[in-house]
C-alpha cells in the first residue's frame, strides 16, 4: 500500500453511433485513481451540466485494444474496418450506447496508468483495512 495517491485525467472525444444518423461527438473524461488501482472511469458529458460515469476494469480496456473483451455491461473491441479505432459498447437497464474512440488515445492513457501502477502491482495500492472500514460503516447506515 502506498500513501502517495495519484489521479490521472485525460480528455477525449468519442463518437456516439446510432443507426441511420451521423456520429455525434461526445466529450469524455478518462480517469485513473490509485485509490482504486484496478479501475478506469469514463465520464461522458451528457449536456451543459451533466455527466454519466462508467467504471470498468483497467484490464478490460487493455484487452479491448487488442481483441474483443467484456461479456457484461461494458464491451470493448478493435473496429473491424479500422485498426486505429476502438468500439466501446455500454449497456444498462436505461439503454445501450455504442461509441468509437481513438485506439492511440486510449493506449496512451493506459500507458500513463502503467507508469503509475505497474500491472500486477495493483494490490500494493489497496488499503484493505480502510476498504473494510468503509464497507462496514456504509452497511450500518
């Protein structure tokens, strides 16, 4: 465990795809915080003041840059017709969205996370006592 926590942020534009309509650019903030070293957050701008956040495994992002990955609410894969594009599918009870993003931008962000926490060393950043205390206090309220 380390006490020198770091948060990385990167802004990108993903293209929201829908049938029979032009792609719509959506501002996305990618975040990585060493307090949750296994996860990446993608915050999607939904309007003037709104953001929708999706949290998924850093490994899922890494795997999805190379081959189809994910079998739940988040699926990531290289685009069939363009190796420089990654397709990100998000599903929830309130809807389904498909985005295209730059593979290079995602890989660069992922590389920055690896500079901070080397894959396989995530456990060194987790404070188990703090996590249990948080779970117990949340459970009692």
